C-alpha cells in the first residue's frame, strides 16, 4: 500500500508539471470572431484567412453555421484577416494585434457585392 506521504509527493509533482506546461502556452494566442453582412446577419461558409504580417504565414478556416470562426494557437504578432463569401465583396481587417496568452475578438463585416 502506498503511503500518504508518497501520494502527496506524487500529486505535488504532477501539479508542478502541469503548471509548467500551462505557463509554456502563454506564447500562443488566437483570434476569434464572426462574419456578418451589413444587416448584422451571420454569414456561414465564408473562407477566412489570417496572415501574420511579419512572417507571411497564412492560416485558413471556414465560418461555421453561426458565422463564427477561430484561429487557435497563433504566435503573438500582428495579423490581417481576410474573408471571402459568394455574393459578397472580399473584406479585409488589417493590423490586428494579438498578445501572448489571450484571444483577440474581431468582427468581419462584408458588403453585398458581385458573386
């Protein structure tokens, strides 16, 4: 049978290990948002791209049924977000500054345009 002291030591080591992993994630961040039309209605199925201005690395996703999109685990920096959807003009949100350890919320407004 494992003694109480050994169990406490084991759990203390486990907590310390998990805490070090959590602090290591502070260099990562994300961008969350919604794609909407001029009336405020959501636009599902829009192609959304986030580009790191410094590295030119691009991340792609598609807006969900509720118009929402997420770019998790980005490196901190400044990004441009571009949205493209059928029946709308391309929309670009520039200069989005994201900091380590927190998510940045944005809204992408799209104007009705040519298909």
